[in-house]
């Protein structure tokens, strides 16, 4: 769950949301529920965002997650200067889904995406891979980003996201310490998955001191043996003294329980929706911890997929643009937050909304 309030009904969630639409389909053969949330298409194009696949306590929780993630995508594209709307899909699956049933479900999901005719384009997220995108594209093409290279896509966007997170950590250090050098800086990475592992590798090249944690011991073991990374237990990650805490797993990990425990100078990581509530941005500020907003820090994956698969950028060009975009946007966010006395999260959202307004005007909107 991503910090949603369990007491909110499905009806209330649909009523309260400021997004454009929520599409819900029950997949009878598996008992899964597909939810596609389209937050905004004001910047034009098909609303983009990955597909999250996991088990949820309730359908309301799944809808809430899709809505929050879709909103994050709107801000992410706007902050990165990409003319794309924000969307996200959640497939709430039963815990015992077997592989064959899962593949069939993905094909039916692809057919739904195609039926929507471009309202929404998908890609990988937590619980889905490039291989899954190949399967979805059998029925859902051309609205699928991030297929494997064998199937005409650019494959895993994790390393590109990690390159953006590294740039985000460097920009954060530049703001805090007056230098972006990471030599000897202690960085705690929560989650050693699609982004966390390549990030640790990049941090090591910059001579940072590495600490990691994951609920999956195989990932941390690999980080320990291959990269010499110190490993801490999943719950101890919030108590580890460091310069930068980098959440690269699930959302809502910055909350009233964890923030008082943090012993870092800044938070900069790839997980979507890191703040459980907007008040948690204030909580971080109260503790003098600089928060690098998630949708800026993790925009590398989206920039990479769109740049490479839609805009024809080369690998080098995409990586250069990711680094430049994350660094300049974060510097603007930090400057705006200081000038206005607001949290960095509010500053980043303000910047994104401003870009949406300008973009909509440029595109002939209001
Ligand atoms: C994300 O950055 O969280 C994404 O979902 C990436 C993405 C971007 C565009 C289409 C599909 C997925």
C-alpha cells in the first residue's frame, strides 16, 4: 500500500480525484482487477505511465495507488519538459496467480489498451518487466513502451533511471555541501532491484560509501559480494547514519513513523510517491532534511523510454538529456523552495504546474 487511508471508499476516491478518468475492468478468468488512471492529457499525447502489478488489500487501495501514481506521472513529464499526459495502470492480482494465467491476463490487458485507442500508453513498473511488455504488445501495440530489444523496444529502463538518480544525488550534494563530489559520501540505498542495483554500481564508480537493504536477501548478497556494499536489515535502513538516504523500492516510506528516525542530510531516490502525505514534506523540512522530489529524481526512466522509442534519441543523447534535466530541474526546485520558504515538494509541483500551463498555451489550449 502506498500510504492511502483505508477508510476512503471507492466512491469517494472517484469523486475526490482531480484526474480525467479511471477505467476499471474485472478480469473474470483470474479474478484480477485492471485499473487505468488517466490524470491529465493537457500536455497532449497519449497519457503515459507504467503498469504496476501486485496484490492489494482492497480494490479501493488499488484505485488510490493508480490515481496517485498517474498524478505523479503528470508532474514528472511536465517537470522534464515532455509534452505528455500522466497515466498509470494497476493490475491487482490474487496472490496465487500462476505464470500461464498471468500471461493470458497480460494479453487481455493489452487488448483493453488497444481498445482505448491511445488514451493511455503503458510501460514497465513495479511487478512488470520488459518481457511482460512484449506480451502486452502482442495485443496492445503500438501503445507499449519498454519492450525487450528482441521485440523492437529499448529494454530495461532501470539503468537510465539510475543515471538520473545519480545526477539527482549529485545535485543535492552540490546544494548542501557546495560540491557534487561523492567521494566518501555515505549513501543508503533502500531496494536493490531494477534501479537500486545499477545505482549502487554508479555510486561505487564515484567512490561513495555504499550501504543497502532489501527484503530480498539475494539482491543484497549480490551487492555485498560484487560491490563491497554494507548491508543493513530492511527495518534498520531508516536508522542508518548517512549523507543521502535513497529510497528505490516502494512508496510511502517517508511518514510520521520513519522521518523522526532518519539520520541523513537529504533524501534522493527513485521510488514513486515517497511521501505518505503532503505533511511529511513539512516533517522532513522540520528536521532539516533536504528532500529531492521523487518525480524529478526518478524521471530518467520516462525520459529514456520516450526519448529513445518516440523521439529517436540515441542512447548517449538520452543519457545526456536525463542528467541535464534532473540536475537543472532540481537546482530550480531547491532555489524556488528557498526563495519562497516552501517545501521542495510544493516547489516542484508549482514548477510542474507552471510548465503545464505554458505547454497548454503553446499547444493552443487555454
Ligand atoms: C515512470 O517513470 O514511473 C514510468 O511509468 C515510465 C513510463 C513512461 C512512459 C510510458 C510508460 C512508462
